[in-house]
């Protein structure tokens, strides 16, 4: 995350920062004033001036009540500020996730990404939300030092000296603790990933009876994490005790100096109570600064992980906002994947608008890579991918999303009801029911205990496999995009169901560009297929009408028989 991006997040919440700063300023001012009135009351009592003492205690009470009211307001403001910061960071993180390539996102484990979106953004939110009060507390410390100078120069220098010494210690050990914390965080991520791996591999663990081996690996990982966790906590505890211990020692020296000044008649007993109270505040202040340093250490680690997410997220999309789109697709000399072992190697072809197209080839020939580039999951190394003669990379995200939709070979769903999954694409429930009836899955859905309110798991394993794929297809049809892509979808469906849906799609080709990846000979041989693109060894070896290719292209015919 760049400084400008972080600044943008903070500026969006400037109203709450200002409110919190003002309330914090008044709170700390009251906390400084309250001991003064208390000291005046003590001095008045020692002089026998009970009426003045009575009035001072009333003022003490008034400022204490005001302090408590402001403290409530300040805390509510903190929660508001924290919540708004976190929502803004998460929104930015989601946008960066979508702007990343699939390859870039593959660098993250589920736990690492989850930690970024939850823990790391929470760390940043808390850091900046509490930063305001820390700044005000530093101003409070400066006031205390200046006030002590007005009482006695030696007292002022004693307090100034201990403040500088403690700050030096905190700055010196900050780097050491940061390195320790970084090591702990890395092992924390590794530990969470391992636990997820164990859960996902439980069938293998049971099947091969390797629990003891797995347990040893897991416990070794846990021990390594705990070693660094213990080291971090011990270092932080020692730093806190040394720093606050120094303040306590100098606080005692200042009280001894105060007693000496009382004996000499230079100050009153009430001033001694102020010295004690203000040193208590310094102790609290440096406890806050220590917490701020600890937060800063966590923030540095969080920023490193967030940077990894933001690093390759592109902001170059959005140059073109097309209004009238035809739906042609063209690949020009595209190299995609590892340069030495590419998924697509110098691939060129053209798909005309309002046509039904098939992409085919043996397993591993690079078919899905074509969809990856059209959908901008990743970017090509060389060549150009064009839609309506415009580079795919130049479309803004909204336009591309309204232009292209896709059914994966392993579709996933949101963990919400069937109704809500489909309502994302069309809010009219009558349209949803109508298309489910057309594709003959309405009766199946209604037979479920909760009907359309049945909650789907991520991979929809709790419903019939055919219905799962039909729901994925329905999402595309409800979205009504100009270009519709289907990755091996019909290879998983029963013949009757596949034929029914394909007939619907073929009837739509006068208004839509339809591209199907398949190895089904029945689909390829269909007379309504306008264009067949065959890949072999990551290259396009043929493109045209199936019947013509079978008579004119020997290599095409040879590979077709292998499908």
C-alpha cells in the first residue's frame, strides 16, 4: 500500500479524527487541571481555610464529571473511527484483490490472505485510531515538563532527563523487538496454514495411518512458533519494566526534592501532590507510548504483507468505457504462461460477433488459458488480446464485467441461499423461477426442504451435480452479457440436459457471442457451430467449420479422433 493510498484512507475519515483530537485534548486538559484543584484544597486545609477547600473540592468534582462525560464521547468516537477505517481498508483490499492476476493471488495461502484482510487491516485501523490520543498524551508530557520547570529548575531537568532516557531505550529496542515479531508472524502464518492443510488432508492421514508422523511435524511447528512468541513477550515485558522502573525511580527522587523544597518554604504541600500525580501520569503516558511502539512493530509487519497483496495489483484498467459493443474476440500472436513452457505459444485466431464457437483439443493443450486472458485473470507476456479491436487491458472493470460472463469447469457459489445466489444477477424472482423451469430444475429445487432458500456450500456439494452446473449456467444467462464463455461445462452434464441448454444458447447467438470449451464430439459436429478452434501443444492448429476442417486439415482430423 502506497503512502498516497494510505493517506486517502485517512482523509476519508478526517471528521472522526478531528472530533477525537478535540475530545482527547479536553480530556487530557481536565486530567491536568483536576490534580491542581485537589492540591489547592490540600493547601487550603493546611491553612485552615475550609471554605476555599470546600470550593476547590466542588471544582474538583465538576471537572471530574466533565472528564467522565468526555471520556464516553471519546470512546464512542474511537469505535466509530476504528470501524470506518477498517471498512475503508477492507474495501481497498477487496479492490486490490480483484485487480490482481490469478497468478499473483496464487502466492497467498488461505490463512495468509485471511490474516491480511482481518488481522492486518485491524492492526492498521487500531494504530491510527489510537494515534490521536497518543499525540495528545505527548503534548501532555511536554506540558508537565514545562510546569515542573516553573516549580523548580532542577525538578524540570530531572523530568526532562528521564523522558529522554526512556525514549532512547524505547527507540533502541524497537528494532530488536520488530525483528522478533516479524519472525513470530511468519511462524504464525505457517502454523495456521499447517492446521488448514491437516484438516484438508484428513482422509489421507487416516487412510495411510500416518497420524504420528503428521503430529510430530505439527508439534515441531507449534514449538518453533511458541519459542519466538515467548521471546517476543519476554522482550516486551522487560522493556516495559525497565522503562517504567526508571520513571518510578526519578519520580521518587522528584518527591524527595519536593519535600526539600517544602522544608525550605519554596513550595506548599499541595505541590507535592501534583508532583506525585503528574509522575503517575508520566508512567501512564509511557505505558501508552510503549503500546504505541508495539503497535508500530505490528504495523510494520502488517504493511509488509499488505504490500505483497497490493504489489502487483494493476490500476491501469479503466481507459475505455465502451457503450455499444459487438462482441468480437481476437488473439494476436499471444504468448502466455512460463516463457520456456508456455500455456499458449504464439496463438492467433479471431471470433466473430454473434456466433457460436467451440474451442477444443486434447487435455493440456492450453484451452482454459484463452478464457484466463479474456477475463483478465492474468496477462499475456507477448501479443494482444482484443475485444471489438480494443485491448482487454484497456477496458474499465465495470464495462468488461458487463460484456463478458463465464462458467468455470468447477463453479463455486456464495454461502447463501439459491435464491440469493441468483438474485445477484437478476433481482426479479419471477425471472429466476422461469429460467429454472425452462432448464427443468425448478421441481428439484422445490423438493428440497427449504426450496429456493436452501443454503449452498461453496462448491454446492449439498445439491445434485447436474443442478449445480445448471445454476452456474443460469447465472450467466441472467446477467445477459454480450459474450458468454463456458469452460467444459457441458462435458459434465447428462446428454439430455446438455442438449436442452445448448439449444437455448444456439437460439441466442443472433445477439450474443458464445464460446464453449469442450471435447464432446456431438457438440463439435453440430451444424449450428459456426467456428471450431483446435489447439494442440499450446498452439492453434486449425480454425473453421468442422465439416470443412475434417476434409481439408489432416492434423485436425487426427486429433479429433483422439478426443
